[in-house]
C-alpha cells in the first residue's frame, strides 16, 4: 500500500497547525506567569497589611508619642540581621548584632553598607520584624529603608535606624529580631 504525497502533505500541514496552536498556548501561559510574578509583590504587601503576618513593618516614619513612658522594669533584646541578594556586590551589616533596650526608650543602630563593585548601585532595604506579633510594637522613627539608596562604586556608608519598642509589647516576649534584606531597585524603563 502506497501513501499518496498529498495525504502526507495534509498530515504535515495539520501537525504544523497543531504545533503552532500549542506554541501560542504555551506562550500565553508563560506571559501569564510573568505577569503573576510581578503582581505577587503588591499582593504580598496587601496580604501582610491585612493579616499582620511576616512581621512586615511600616514603610514610613512613626510619630513618637510624646507621652510614652520608658519601662525601666524590663529590657527587650533586639537582634539585628542583614542580608543582600547574591551577586549584587554589597556588604551590609549592623554595628552590633544585639542590643538590650527598655521598652519606650528611643534607640539607635547603625548599619554599614559597602558597594564593592565598579558600578553605581541603587537599592532599597526591606525590613521584617519577628516574631510577627512584635511588628506592631516595633516603631521605626528614622530608617534608611524608607527610600531608595544610591551608592557610588566602592562607597561605604553608615546609615542609622532609630526605633522604639513600644511598652505595650507583651512582657513574655524577651527578644525581637529586626531583619533587613537589601534588594537592587528595578531599572527605570526608558
């Protein structure tokens, strides 16, 4: 039995149309997931704001309550962590890894950031407080995380975070951790 060339051509044409439809569908799925990836950041922010999970803290300066009393009867250990994304050429660390503070007391910690690369680096630090229930009681008055930072090549800078642990923090919580991750800012579209 011999297969006619027209039949083979029709089968090849049908397969090509089928492959083209599949490629278009896969391209649409890929575009959907790229868009979904970009939408995750604002969705995550809204989710954290609504639920108070993940210890995400306010991105604007807190206004110090002038009637806040310092609770000298106890101290809270504040731990400081810092992270950078691999390959961004930064080193980022706190002046000290722990500090004991009295609730209500205005405290300060300096972070040192060095750009080891030969390029200008524009980035922003994203804070997180754990345990999550402590986030609402950790008030940043001044923080380098409130805005993007630009570092010249090989620049080293010391930047402060000024904060208050609110006396309303549960007395059973003896340790609060403030963690920053320094991300490169997205490039502006030309």
